[in-house]
C-alpha cells in the first residue's frame, strides 16, 4: 500500500519525470536539418538532437517553418523549443537557454566575384556601412553579437536585404539583387560545391564570427516548457560533448567547411 501511494505522489508532483513529447520548431537548412529523398529528417542538427534526447526520458516531434515564425511560435508557447539559437537579451524575456552549447558554428560573408570592387575596403562586417554593397541576410537571424549591435545602426541596416529562406541567398546573389550574403561556412561551402554555377561566380570573402561568438544553444519556451526539465537537457548536452559524441558528429561534416 505504501508503494502505491508513493507512485501516485510521483505521478502527481513530477509529471515530466517519466517522459513527455516536446515540439521542436526548426527552419529547414541544408547540411544541418533537411528531409532526404525518403522524407526523413537528416543532417548535423538532427544527429545532435537525437544524441541529446537519447540522454533524456523524453521524445520529440519536429515542426518546420520560417525562422521568424519559429521565434514567434516559441514566444507564444505553440512550440516547446528550437535549436542552434543565439541567447539574446530580448529572447530571454520569453525563453530559457541551455547552459551548455548545442553546437558551434561560424558565419562567413560570401560575395559575387564580379562585385569584388565594392568590397575593396571591407575588412569586417562593420565596413559594409561605408561601401555601396547590398548584403542578403535571413530575417530575424542574429549571426554574431557584433551583427546584433550593427543592426541597431540604420547606416548599416540600409545595406541589408532580408529574406525568409536562407537557402535562396545564393540565387538572390546570382540574380544581382544583392552583392553578397551572410551564411554559415558549412552551408555556404556546401552550396558552392553542389552547384558549379554558384562556385564559378560566388566566393567567401571573410569570416564574420569570432571564436567567442561561435556557440549556439537550445532555446526553450517559457510558456510551454517546464523549467524543471532545463537541468535535464543541459546535463544531456554536457554528456554529448564530454563523451566525444559531439566531436564525432562534427567531424563527419567537417569536409564541407573551408
């Protein structure tokens, strides 16, 4: 009888101690998270998500949408979490972040080769303000802390062209709508290797991410995600890194980097 009451109390007071299914909102991205020919989700982030969840009692369901909508849905509690997010002050108003990084990534400025002249004096992202260049960027994305600060400067912001699908950035550049674009090194080099036309006309110019800015995190909705489980996911992330599994996964995608 005592065991019966103990089990009952555990079910009442620790509803997530056994298991729960969480909704992860993501924007589809080549290399990191995309559907293969059979319709299965694959990619670096999917492998990392699986590695994390294996170390928890929980399961997940993926819901794909544009990045700006991911953020709004998380704010409203329509999804429970997203991955590879920057821990920005305004996001902390409606979201929690893992204490351990989800992954490390670097962003690069890619440009049209025949527009090199407009980038002649560009040695950092901030220099775009003093050039005639137009740069493509993903709406609501924050690539680095310095980029976040630059967005507040209208002199810099007027050089940006925002789109909702970062997979369209090379095509936008090829059409001459922009002179270059910001993209992850891994994804950006993947697009160039996969498309000879892109490779002939587009090249990486400079890395815009410092090593200190390379960490991204799991982001949890304060509206729908139980705060009691934050420690569970941070511990799982730490285990993924400490066990060497993160490095093992990352190395399989390393050839796509610069």
